[in-house]
């Protein structure tokens, strides 16, 4: 009603549970455009307050990398009896991935549009940057963490680097993808305005900590929702000292996924995709 009053328009909205367009009627083209622009601003603002439903990922779950990660996990648990560190904090090996950016897609129409954006990005961003660098291998080697105190870590992640002379290619692609989705209104300002995407592969996350009263904790994202109020850091100083240069191996970069984090895992144990673009 306030929008109608401010823009001198009549805005018809489908009833709850009904599909259909929002119809704007007004005395001038400018009044209709103004109302439409303000409605879009409300939608974008609301989207950014929602929990993310999808994220752009680069799978890092090559079988050899999974094996080396499992060896890393067992060695850490045996050699680093740190405060707050336990098996449940480690990501499932089959879900190892490089995170590019997250977004909230509210309905099937938006999922289709986001899939179209990713398909467009393959031709406009990914392939032009990859030209002359294929096949491109990404090495997962070394550790870092998200905060400033190694004795109070919430997220421990692996560092990524390209093999050979292709330095900076993955960074260019990640930055280009975030800009592409930001301009379409699907990613937050902060993800675009911070300059460069922080390339990381999560290895340990305290949001995964098991609840002894929860009998269904296979999905790390479910754990994340259930542990928000009781998140407990771990002391990672020994881990960082002993495994600072741990080499998890390489993955050939062949695809980018629009992944769904909060649904049942696929047959390969990875996040089910809404869309995949590949160039094999």
C-alpha cells in the first residue's frame, strides 16, 4: 500500500500459494518503472537476509586427494590431542570442494535463471581465461585458518595453487564468477566488493561438531544448523606446526558446480548439483 501510494500505481500480487506475476498498473511509464525498481530492491534485500540455499563449488574430491585427506585426519587425531578437536569436525572426504560463493535461490524460476547464469559464465568468463592453460591441475597443499588466533580456530582450510605456469587462473575465474552473479543480484555486495575471493577448501569446521543427542548427523550442513548456539573452537597450534606443508595432491580442473548443501548427498557422496558446466 505504501508503494502504491508513493508511486501512484496499482500493484496486484498473487495470493499466498498461487503462482503468477506481480502486475503493476500506473498512469505513466516512469511510475511503473519506479514501482518495479523498488519491488526489486525489496526482493534483493530480503534475499540477502536468508540462509544460503546454493553455492558455486569446484570439486576437490579426487580419489587420491580423498585418500590423502583421510590419512591427514587420522594422523592429526593421533598426533595432535588438541583441546576441542574431534573426528566429527572433519568434512567428509567425498565433499571436499573449493568454495567460490554462496547465494539464496527462492524458487524453481530462480534456480533456472542461476543455471543460465552459470552456463553463460562458462562461455564469457571461464573458457576465455582457461585458454592456453588446459589441462589445468589444482594442488591442495598447506593449511591456514579463518581467524587471528591459532589457539581458537573455528575453520581450518587447505590452500590451493595451480600447477605449472598457470598462476592466478583459478583466482581470476572465481572473481569473475562472483562479479557475474553479484551483478545479477544473487550474491552479497561484500562478496564482490572485498576484491578477491578467498580461495579455500574447508577441512575442519567446528560447526560440524556432533551433538551426542542427535542420531542423524551425516550431513555437515545439518550439523551446522544444530550447533550454532554451542559452537566451540579448537586449539590448532600443533596441527599447524606439524602439518603446515601437508600435500593433499592434485585435482584436474574440469567443471564448476551450482551445488545444493542441504539435501541428500549424490551417489558419489558429493553435493547434488542444480547445474554443472564442464569442458572435458
